[in-house]
C-alpha cells in the first residue's frame, strides 16, 4: 500500500501473512503503516483507533480471524477466546461482531477459506462505497435545489473509515467529482478529532473545497443557512431507523431539523442491524475520562476532574430524512423503515 491508493487496510503475504493498515492515530502528522500479525495487536489497534470506522473495523475483525487461525488452528479454547476478543474490541458498530462471526463460521474449512471470506468482505465494502457515493449524490441533488451543494459532515466517514472512499464522505467525493460540490463543512469531532485530523486530510487529498468547524458551530451554521444538507455515517442503524453514530451527530440532526435542512445517513447494508428494533438496544461505548480531560497528552481540565465520554449517540429516526445504503434509499421522512 502507498499513500496514493489510500486503501486503509489489507491482507499482505498470502497464507502466513499479516494485516497492513494505515495508523490513523498518527495522521495528519505522519502517514505510517502498521503490520499486525497477531490477534492481541489487532484488538489493541481497534481499541486505540489505529483502525476505526464501522466498515473498516468489520474488515479488520475479519482479517483478525485469519490471524487467530494462523496462531491457534481452526478450533479450541484459544481460537474461541481470540474470536471473542476480536468481536468485543468495540461494542457499538455492528460491523465488527458481524464480520468476525461471518469469517469465524468458515474456520473449520481452514485458513484459505477464512482468508477468502475476509477478502470477500473487503471487496463488498469497496463496492458498497462506490454505490453509496452514487446513490447518495443522486439523492442530495434531488433534495437540494442548487447547482452546487454545501454539505456538512461529522467525524470521518471517508476511505479511512472503510476500505476506500467510505460512506458519507464518498457522497461528498462523488458530488465533487461531478462538479457539484460548493463546499464541505467538516466538524472537528472532539474528543479525538477525527473530523479535523482525518476528514480535512482526506478532503485536501481529493482537492475538495472545505472548511473546518468546531463541533458547537454546526447547528448555528445550519440555522444561518450555511449548509444545504447534513451527511453522516453510522455505526449501527436499528430496524426502525434510529442510528448510532459519532457523538455530536444527534445535536447536528436537531440543528438540521430546526433549520429545515435534510439530514441523510449513509451506511452500507452491513451496518443495518435488523435484529435491534430501535436505538434503545444499541450499546454505546464509553471511552473513559482521559480523552475528555486532555488533548494530545496535555491536560485541559484540573487534575481529578470526572468526565463522561460516550463515543457515540443515537439519532432518532424521526430526525433523519433518509438512510442511503449501497442498495437502496430508505425515506424515513416518508415513513419507510430499514427493516
Ligand atoms: O470512533 P470512530 O472514529 O470509529 O467513529 C466512527 C464513526 O462514528 C463513523 O461515522 C461511522 O463509523 C461510520 S464510518 C464510515
């Protein structure tokens, strides 16, 4: 892999190989690749967000099962424990447990079968990003009566969050490629700054006009008429359309409703969880105190300050105009539901 292709992660070296991934904790200061050759390191990479974003951690988990087979064989307590560690590395994005389970189900057939399943998942996510970009851009252009679109987004939903291109940012990229993007407005996304560090980096690489906002500016900018649409990704879309995504998404949806701006969730079918009826059933990751009371290792609050750190929130279906997947557009504003 090199910087120009921006494939976020992949398996290298065939049987006996390893996972190579962009270390997202190092961006934008450095573009570095990690070689992950064991399950413990993969779990740690997922937890510290070296690899992050729902589709990307699904693919990471799938290749992680191949690492488990390489280390422990195709069954037994050590293999089972490795699979559990992988599927529980982060709780909110349904993609992780789903893709770990899907790949582990092939384990009895051996390493080649597991690698083939993980590669299929990778390729499905790649194709899904292209399809979502196109379907989403069509919908945005239908809803926004302007020759060029000002699109607000939160967190990072680009190639870094998937395999290539991404979800909501794939829509923005497609609008840009069609010559229909006036500007992307990216929220910085405290506490870990995925919007500032990663989305601004990706928008710059694609040559798309953009400005960065502090998170609290989002709803006000919408109220002032400075964006035509909000495009976000999802970590889990419940059967009724309630959507878990990066903390701050719910506030943005409230702001969009107040301003009369369409709020569109873009996520592959692999993120739609028909088994979870509504948002109340979605586990929300709490990432602890440190990320809130410090920034890049520097204290931003007095010693001993207590904090809450939900990494995600749930936007109720009633605030969402549509969910765009790789296969369909679900118009929640017209009382359709994803499942
Ligand atoms: O904590 P993160 O950075 O993994 O959160 C990512 C998000 O919330 C994304 O919006 C979501 O996973 C969709 S990514 C295409």
